[in-house]
C-alpha cells in the first residue's frame, strides 16, 4: 500500500510539473506569436495571393487552442475582384515542429467554414473554381497539395450547363486528404429526409487526362432537387433510395446505379410535357468521355398514374451530337388521356389532338432506335415501332360528332405511320363492325384518316346523325320522313391535327328492302334500295323504290339552311285510292315533287308538286277538264307547319290559286284567279273566292255537274266573279256575261250581267229568287227553242220554287213592262203565276206545271190594253190602229215546260174582244195581229172591191171572236169585225205548225138595204128579198177565200150577189 501511495504521489507531481511546463510553454508561445499577429496576417495575404494569383484580403485573424492544438482563424476572407470568392471563416492548424524549426508557418490542416464555392465547367473541358486560377493542368494545384482540407457547412454551386440554372448543394461537408499524389474526397450532403454520402479515391498525375479514381455514393430517402443536372442534359428532381459506384480515368468514366426511387420529376426537352415518374426500380449505367456520354439499363421499371413501362435502353449523347435512344419496352398500361405528354416535341399538334380526343388504357410493346429529336426519321437515321392494344377506349374524332365508345383497338406505329384497327366498339349506341385509322405523323398538315363500317337500322343511323352537325337537317327530315329498315353504313373521316385545317367526314349507307313514308301524308315508298351520303355539313340520299306500284325515286340533300327532298314517280289512279276516289280523274301521269325543310323552327317546310298530266284524263267541264293525251302543266306548293293551317299555291291553267287548307276543320279557303293572278285578300277569308275571265265557258256541263255531284260545302267557292266572253249553253253562244256568285249560310247570291240580262238573284234551299233590271225575252226564247227541252226542265225541276221580278222585260230591245213570275210546288205539280204590267197593257195568268216526264203545262189568263194601237206601237209593230181598248182571254195547254211552247202541240181557247177603234189604212202586217184575220193581205182586195167604203180606212165598233187551238190548228167560226162601212166575219183555220192559212172572209157592206134606211111602206126591201130569193143583207155581201202560206197567201173572191152600182149608191 505504501508503494501504491508513493507511486500515486509521484504521478501527481509529474502531472503538475507537466502542466506547469505546458502552461509556461503556451505562455512563451503566445508571447512569441502575439506580437507577430499583424505581420502574420499580412504575410498570409501575400502568400495566399501569390499561390492563387488572385488578390486576397483577410478582415481578421485569431489564434485559439482547441484540445491543446493551436489554430489560426482567418475571418471574412475574400479572393478576387470581379467575382470574389467569399469565405466566412478559414481555419488553419500549424505544424509546430516545422514552424519552430524553420521559423515559418507550416500548415497541418486546412478548414473552410461557411464557404460559397462555385465550380464551373470550362468550354474546352475540365473545371475551375470561380474566383481561383487554374493550375497548370487545369485545376487548383494548391488544393491537391499534401495535407487535409475540410469544407464545413459549404454551399456548392455547380455550373455544368451554360443554358440551364446551376446545381446548388447547401450544407455540404467535404474532406480532402492529400498524401504523396493520392487523394481521398469524402462528402456528406444532408437532405430533408436523408443523407447522401460519397467517397472518391483518385490519383493525380501531372497530366489531368491521366487522373483516375473510383467513387461510391449511397443515399437513403433522398429528396434531391436537380442532382442529376450535372450528369444529364435535363434538369431532374429525384426522390428515393440511390446507390452509385464507379470509376474514371482522365476524361472518361463509368457509373453504376441501383435505383429504388419513388419520384423523378423534370423537364426533358425532347418530350411534350415535364416528366413525372412515381416509381423507378432497376439498374442504371452511365459512361462518359471527353465529348460523349451514355446512359443505359438492362432492367428498368418506370411507373406512374399514366403508364407502367418495363424497359431496357441505351441513351447516348455528346457535346456536339443530340441524344440518341435505343429502347425496347413493354407497356403494362398506358392512360391514353396522357399519351400526349410522352410524345416527342416534333409531334406537338398530334399531341394536342390526342389530349382532347382520346381516353382509355392501352398495353403493348415499344421499340425506339435513333436520336430523340430525329423522329419521325425522314432521313431513315432511326426507327420507331409500337404495337398497342386496348379496351374501353373512347375516341372523340370531332367535338361535333358523337364519340366512339367501348372500343377494343389494335394500334401499329411504324415511324411516322400510325395504323389502327377497331376490334369492337360503338358509336351513338351503334355497334361498329370494323374501323381502321391511318395517320402520317411526319406532316402535321396531314389528317387522321378513319374508315368505319357497320350494319345498323335506319333508326340507329338517324340517331347518329342527330348527334352530329347534321342534327338540324336530320331532326326535320325525321319529322317529315319515316323510314324503316337495315343496311350497311360506312364512314370515311379526315380529322385534321391542326386547328387551321378543315375537318372532313364522308359517310355512306346502303339500304335494301326498307320502307319510307312522307308523314303525315299517304306517300309511302316500299320496298326500296337507297344510298345515303353525308359529310360534316351536308346530307344526301338517292332512293329507288315503288309507290302505288309505280317506280319512284327520291333525292335528299341538306345544306346549311335547309334540306331538299326531290322525288319522281307516276301517279296511277287505279293504284292510288286517294286519287281514285276523285270522280272523273283516271289514268296515269308523271309527277315531280320537292320538299324543302328549313332548319329553323320559325320557318315552314315547302312542298311542291309538278306534272304535265299527260296520260291523266280529267272528266270535268271546261276549262278544268282535259283528255289523257293533252299536256297541261300543274303545280302545287304547300307551306307545311305542324298543327297549323297550310297555305297552298296551285297553278293549273287557266287557274292560279292561293288557298289555305284548314286541317282541323278539313276545309279550304283562299282565292282563285282564272287567267289572272289570284285576287287580293278580301274581307271574307272563310271560303274560296274565284275571280277571273274566260273566253269560252260551256254552261250546260257545269249545271249537269252541279246537279250530279254533291260537293261538300267546305269545298264550295264562297264567291265567284267570272267575266266570260262567250257563255255557251247547249251549243248556243249566249254572248258576253259576267257571273257573280256569293255563298251564304243557306245558299247563293248571284249577280248577272250581259247584253240581254242584268240583275241579281238568290238561291236558298232550292228556291231561286231573281230580281232583274232587264231581260231580253226574244233572246231567251231563241236560246230555249234551240236547246233541248230537257235542258231547262232539268234546271227548273231541281228547284223548290222560283220567283222572278224584271223591271224591264224586253223583246228585241222593246220594253214590254214589269214582269213578275213565280213557280211554287203544290207540292207537285208547280203552281205558275205570271204578271206583266205597263202603261199600255196588262197580262195576268196562272196555271200549273207538271215537270215529271213527259211534263205538262196548263195556263189561263187575260191580256188587256186600254189602247191596242199604242201597245202595238210600243212593241214597234207597224200599225195605225188608234183608240182601241182590247181584251184577250186565253186557256192554253201543251206538253212540256212552261217555256217549251210547241205550236204543233198547243191546245186551248182564245177569246178576243175590242172596243171602238179606227184603222186609217189597212197596212201589211195588221192581219198578223188578229191571228186568223189576215187583213194585211186582204186589203188589196177590199180596196179593189169596196174602194168607196175602205178608201179612207176602217172604223169599227168592236172586234170579237173565239179561236180554238187543237194540236197546232187554230179554228174560228165567229170572228167578227164590226166596222162602220161593213161587217167582216172570218171562219176557217190556220196551221200553226206549217204556218199556212185556210179561211173564208165574208164582207157585208152597210148599205141602205142592209141598214134598213128605206121606208117599210115602200115595200122595196121586201120586193128585193123576193126578187133574189135571199135575205136582204146577203144580197150585198162578198166572200173571199184566203189560202196558202202566211207570208204570201192567195185571196180569191168566191161570191158577189148585187151589182156594184146598186150597193155603192143608194137607190132612189
């Protein structure tokens, strides 16, 4: 124990002595150094400036002892002028033995704290520290001199590419140990989530090209911003685990890497968009030389949300050559919506189109050989090939057309030529049988070409087009055309990849055995074959089929404003029930039609039908009717709106109509012009107004038509105004007429205007009421006589009543007075009443008419005149008759209508009685007035035989007699003219049928013998009667026989009893 205690005391003593000596030594050292501090700082500035060949300034100098080791601290050191290298603190550890022996500072260790070091790649190769001169071999030789150099908390800035931002590494710690030409560089770079450690061993011969060494680096959970920018031509950000090892010699080297990265982001200039890789597993190799580099991998898996790529590749590059890639890869999946991001920059327009129009997933194999910026290899310096397949692909080849969905695709890419094949898919719910795509990527101006084919129903094809720019045309076509059937549809599409180019689409459809109908009209085409062609703006169709068993063709074309449907067929009334139902129309004729369907909802569709009607007979009265062989143009235009009235324009010479069809009421209204445009709209738009002029109009067929055809009131004209130059009735020209008809609720109102009749009428419920201003009876009489008897009978028998008023009844322009005529059913036969009044005469008659075949008329009445002579002069009869009141009673019967008087079949009785009158001279024609009294021709005989009695005319007291009519013969036996000079009696007959006469006229002069002027006592009259054995008055009479035709009869005196001298002079 004592030895232990002695040893312990000795040790303590020695330690205390050593400490005292050390303290004394340090004091002596500080005493020796401190006075030399300023001199040392100046010497350090000079020495460092000499070595660096750059001005160096040291702001401060301190000396410290750390762990018994003294060190110098140089504060705020600046190196250089223009871009000074700034060092916050430079620590120097002296070598005491060398420094004391040589009385000159020698360094054992060199440490930089907080330095900012910029390393720049030289244009000719090698590198340099900004602010420091390069050594003889291109690097700072002092930095590689023996010793230890440390950089603590240093910021390294590496300028590797002049055209990109430098690589900045902060808080880097480096340690460089140099001994006898061998060097070891160790570095630590802390990141936010891990540490990168690296060790480099190298040797430094005199020639920098012979430098060689090896290195190893390892990082865990790295988050490096652009660490590879110093090695690769693109800035990248890396996340993950990284192990690097390699070696180099001179300007060449090799690097191997093992990657387990979960993030690589950066911009690769050859690609469309920045690269973003979520996972990278595999091995990389990187070789570099003086003017070249190579990045390669035998196994690399890259994955992100867009794609999964397993590949092996080699990427080569150099200082004067663009990067070149050799790649073989397999795509596990590829999001087509992001395919554009991985295409080369040269395919920018293609990429933009892909970004807008592709969706889905692909998988397949890739091959690339050639420079990255050389695609699509027009000079054949490379080759690119891909084979991709996919499902659930959606292809939108144009934003205005429906996309192809649910597609299974097979894509081949060979350099710039892309070819695709659709194995399955749908467009607008239509299954696609086949679709091919071709695209030449070498020329952005060339479009993507698609060719598709499928079989679809017409309903499916229309649904496709309704989702296209043709939707307006197809929507309106669907409204008017209803089609059924199936067919083959093909599409040829040219999709431009440049916005300045025009999208082009050509579609074709072939339909067979289908049916097409024009709705809502009964126009159905079946079965037919059709060719439909459409593009991005227009739709066309050529259709062939049969309509009503007749060949028919349709042509449909759509434009930007409307769609036109042209059709041609033949109309056969035998096969068209809707036409066969029209009575009087039969045959077949060609028909052309056009339907214009506007694409605006506020415009009406226009339907036009046209035909020359050759082959179609229209059995209607002129001017509507025509024979089958005659050509006559017919045009109909209709403006069609859904649930609206339909305006119609009809041109059928001479008719020009502007009509409106009211579908709800199923009636027509409008205006029809005859040989003129339609009249302007009037105040009554409810019906049809007809106005115009005609050169010829046969009336009797129209009357027959009206009697035989019960036309519904909704199709009857509301008003008619026709000016006819030659109105014809049963072959007779009635002359110029203006016919005006206006329909009311119960019948018609009419206005007649011609050269022989003028007035108005009204027809209600079968009753005709006529009010005339004038009527030329002679003209009407001639027309009625020339027409068949049944012509007027049919018209009158169709009436339920007739009332006629005429203010001026004319006979050859002679005013006969005011006429009133009525026919009234009683109930059958008709009751007939007639009144004719004037200042000179009055006629009243009544009777009945049985219209049933053969028909019969009975009429009785009276004619009276206060002055028969005045009446005769009124009717322009040549007479001097004066002061003769007259009355004629008659009862007549004849078969037929009232107006159909046939003298040959006339029966009845006439009674004539006149008052006193005077006939100054018997003129020709006077006998016609008296009927059987043919005094006109008799006057010559009377003047010869009784010149002294009739030289001054004939004065009479009365004229009286009965005439009996039997089957056209007028017979009388008591007709007397009681004249002042003589009594004239007539007996005999006149044949009204043959206009001949057979009469005996007896003239008894009023002599003294016959007048009884002789005294009875004289006995003269008695003696004369005994002498002649006859009555006294018969002794003076004369008789004449009148026979022959009315115009030139023969008069023969057949008896004369006394000498002329006896009865001419009174006996004395």
